C-alpha cells in the first residue's frame, strides 16, 4: 500500500518555493505539481525562463499578420 501525500511539504513547496496562489496550487494535478518541482520528468530539468522564451518564440500564440493583397 502506498503512503499518502505529505501535504504540508507539498503546500510549502507550492506556496513558498513556487510562489503559487492557493487557487493555482489546488488547480494543479499531482503530475503537474511534480513536474513543476522538477521531479518525475524522466530526468528532465524544470523549464526555466530561457527555455520558456525559446518555446514562446518557436510557437507563438498569435500568428503574424500577413499581407493578403
């Protein structure tokens, strides 16, 4: 049988370590929280701002306007 979650440690990590709001913390799935904490990602490191910037540049939310004239 698996041991339960260590809620106090998870809440400290979420609220203090990741600086999540309570709403954001409780909206996460356990897998999302684990990934944000850098664990269980198949050996991958957490995504830092440089990696996020590169992803945002490669996959922008909005397409650039093109001249259709």
